[in-house]
C-alpha cells in the first residue's frame, strides 16, 4: 500500500503550501 505513504508526503507538502498562502495573505492585508 504505497498510496498511504504518498498521501503522508503530499500532506506535508500541502501544509507547507497552505502556510505560504496564509503568510502571503497576511502580508497582503497589512
């Protein structure tokens, strides 16, 4: 079941992307 392992990696990457997006929004509002 490689899918689960890949999902974990994608999850970490998604969190990083979300964090970047949030930071961009915060910087944009200020």
